[in-house]
């Protein structure tokens, strides 16, 4: 899927759940992300990225709130400050050309934070790049590990191309 198609998919899900007013994206690309294409649908857009330059660029473009750090480690503290369910676009993982400290793919820790959050079950979670969760990449979870982390909540799920949706 192209970035524009991904934005359309997120917009479609957001339209199904208009009560969700907060959008949280983990992982940016040079300050860009899907948040730019969906910001008009939400009261607040929040981004989390390992690279300060990415977050600064997003802030310059008017993101609601930007947080620098490993998203798996940052989400528990961030979510404690949010008092309503959210739409999550989980897209953080190391890019080949970028070498940084932090988990190669913080997805399991991100999901664990959402599972243990008061508003997690009422949230919509969209996970990008499911093709990478094949057990063949160091630091990336497998589908079985993902299933295990989210099993306690029992979100209904849908999958479109490379994107897994866990529905409120
Ligand atoms: C696929 S890109 C994100 C693309 C962006 N969401 C978009 O739609 O254009 C993944 C980004 O995740 C960030 N990243 C990598 N590991 C991370 C981690 N542990 N925590 C937070 N961000 C991370 C990197 O800055 C990298 O550019």
C-alpha cells in the first residue's frame, strides 16, 4: 500500500469510530507520518519517535504533542495522561539506513502498554507492516507473540494487506 492508501484506510476506520478523538502514531519518517493525513478528524494528534529530529519536524508541522523516546518504553507514561480511548497507528521500527538504540521493533511493549491501559479495550489499534512479523527478523515479534500479548482483551480483528486492525 502507498502512504496515501494507508491514510485512506485509517480515515475509513476513524469514520467507523467517530467517538475516538485522539490519534497516536508511533514511528515517523523525517517528521512525516500518517498523522498529517488524518489530523482533521481528531481533536489531538500525538507522535512518539526515537529521533529528536523527527519529533521536532512534526512539531513544526503542528502536531498536537510530540514525545522523543522508544515508544515501547514511553507509552505507559504517556497513556497515564490520556483520559479517553484512542486510535493507535503503530509503525515504529528501525529503518535499515538508520541505526539507533532501542528495540528494533517495540510493538510488543507498545501493545502491552495499551492492554494494561484503562482505555485500551475501547481503543482502535492499527498495526502496520505485518509482513515483517514473520519470525525471520531479529528484534521483530512473531504473529504468535502478538496474539499472546493481546489475547487478554480479545479485540475483534480485521486484516487488510499489511495492516492488522484490533477493533474496539
Ligand atoms: C516506517 S518508519 C515510520 C513511517 C511513518 N509512520 C510514515 O507513515 O511515514 C519507522 C520509524 O520508527 C522510528 N523508530 C524506530 N524504532 C523506534 C522505537 N523503538 N521507538 C520509537 N520510534 C522508533 C524510526 O525513526 C523510523 O523512522
